[in-house]
C-alpha cells in the first residue's frame, strides 16, 4: 500500500464507473500520523490532506506550508464553534458542518473575514445517536438554511456505520445531494473508497492505506 497504489486504484474506480480521470479528489488523512510520514507523502508531490482536529492541524501544518507550496487542508472531524475562527485560518474546506448553530457561526465569521472555506454538510445517514450530522429527513431543510446564510455549500459528507453495507449510505447521500443540486460528495475511506466512487464520490478520505496504521499515543 501507499500513495501511488491508492491513486492507481482511484483511477481504475473512476474508469469502471464511467467517470472522467481525475474527477475524484484524494484527501490523505494525516491525523495522528508522525511528521516524517506526512513529509514523505508531501515529498511524493501530494498536496491535499485531511485533519480531524483544529489543534493538531495548527501544530503541524504551518511548518509544512513554509516548506511546501500549494497545500490544501480539509477539516474532516467535528468542529466546535469556539474553534471556528482558527479553522478559517487553517483550512480550505470544512467537511463537518453538522448543525445550524455552527452554520450561523461560520456565516458570521465569513462576513467578518471576507472569505469562507468550502463547506460540506454532514449527514448522519445511519441515524446513529453517537454520531454527528443532520438526520436524512432534515437534510433538505439544513441545505436551504445554509444557502439562506449565503454559505458556500459544495456538497454533503457521511461516515457510514461500521457494521452496515456502506453502499446503501453512499446511495442515500448521493440522492440527497442530487435533489438539492449539490455536486460534491465527501464519502469513502480506506476500506470502501472504490464503492464510494461508483456512487459518485468527489472526495475520498484515505488514511491508513497511505500512511500505515495510525500512531496513537
């Protein structure tokens, strides 16, 4: 496994789905990975990365940005409203807009800062109590609310339940996105990104298959 292997598999999945080569963005999930592993992937030329926590990203990425041009950072983990301003400084995209209060905070900051990261709204497709995201039944209203706040909503994001067939969740997310006229679909991880691409994923979030198993303290 490694970066080139994953890119090859993504290109094959695009072709198998009848999609244009390069239509899927690979987000290399670098959370809790040692700096030397991240640096190795940067050295291979990859520039799009995903982090789960604002604080970890703040401690890691300014130094890398000083050395490598063109880094694009995506926040894929939960965002607390009190960390939203810091997230604006660090991230080009936020995939975890999961509640109206956070959307309103982002809208206020966007007015103050004069810019806003690209936003993906998180949908809790499995309706799991412990998981963030709006319920599928509330997704249309949440999209409308965010658009009413003039937010740059690019698409939807989901994390399927670990014990269910992910394709059902990918299909559901794609259906909600289509009826709301949203092109972006952030779905698919190391174990299921090919299936996600078959259902229209535009962004896949792959960590351990690129970097190796995570190095938790």
